C-alpha cells in the first residue's frame, strides 16, 4: 500500500512549520508533498500532487480555505477519466465554538489554532480510519461537495415550483437574501452615475476587485467584489452558478449537460455561455 500523502495550506510560515512538525511526530508515514502559502497555490499544488489529505487554513489571503476546497472540487479530474479519489479535507481554524457547529454538522474534521498535539492526534486517527475504509472515488467527491455546500452556505436545490432554499444558519459563510434586496446598481460612467435596475441585469462576473455588470446590450464595472455584492441581492432571483458568476434566473433559457455531466447555461439576451460548477450543479434538475 502506498504511503499516504498530504498538502498543508497555511499563510503563516511558523504555523505551517509547526503543523508539519506535529504531523511528523504523530504520523511518521505521512508524506507532506506540498506546502502552499495561499488558496490559489493550494489548488494548483493539490491538482498537481493529488494528495490523500489537504490541511487548509480557513483564513488565507485572497481565496479562503473553504473557497480553495470548493475550487478544488470543481477542478478535480473525473474518475471516469482516470482521476484519483478526492482528498480528505481538514480545516485549520480559529473560529469560536458557535461557528464550529457548522463543521460538526458537515462531518468535516477541523483543528483549532494554535494546533494542539492531543487534538491533532484525534484527527490523525480519524484520517487513518477514513483512508482504510475509503469510499469509491465518485462517492467521495460527491460527499465532499455536499459538505462544502453546507459550510459555504450554498442554497439547497429549488423545491418543485419554487425557489432555492437557504442553507442552514451557522455556517462560516452564510447566504440568504437581505430584508430589502438591492433594486439598483449605482455605476460610475465618466463624471456621471448611472442607476442600473437589477431587473435589467443578465449576469454578473467577478473581475478582480470589480464586478462586470452585463445587461442585454450594455456592460458596466462596479467597484465591489462579487462576494460583497451577493448578500445584497435577492437570492431567489439571482443564483450564483460559479465562483465567478451570478445569473439572473429569468435570463436563463436553457441548461445543457454534456457527456461528462458538466452543465452550461444558455442565456436569453446574451451570446455568452456560462459554465456551472459542481458546487452549484444541484440547483438545476428536471422537474
């Protein structure tokens, strides 16, 4: 049986070194194949090295540990194409006990900062048992995606004839529409401010620290991140379908599924085709 492998993603160098040292003492057989300093690097390294376990810091600059895990789940090669099993996930966090209830509900393991050997020993024991009884690859990936949906607050699939239901409260990243959803976007155009009704928006696209706002025949830039804008929208009408895209539900004409199961949206008033990530594929199902 090959030696188990792991990736550590932690932006604080001393904490990363401490975790690596503690793992070496508790689990000598474990090979640390990669050390990442931020979320984007964690995704790249995990896709390259295909570790059995990923230790992901929750709060990293740029992409958080949860977002990195979601991106990794979306990019992980399908087992039908020769992909390896999706890694077991352990989150390293400084969240208080209330927030940790979300991790307990999602059955995802976590360790608190600063990492204590006794608690890490429990995690190591669980990981060894999980690796010994590892699920078949497709089931492992689907299970991880379902857990991540709960942690990220991704809405549940729409009820028949209804809209997407909000995820349970208590997750580290909660969603759900505001009491008074945004009705207009104030967009700077030259020396003027244009009020764009959200009803006119076809979709929104992340563009670094900006958001591209696309209507049927116009495009604007708003100085806000997609993550900041989403909580201000009516999430019954605006669905996040990818880390970088939010779509007006009424603007979706058709959802195409290819031979590999990947979903693509065709829009009513725009020529672009938008990919749906695995994290949000459950929102689209035939009635």
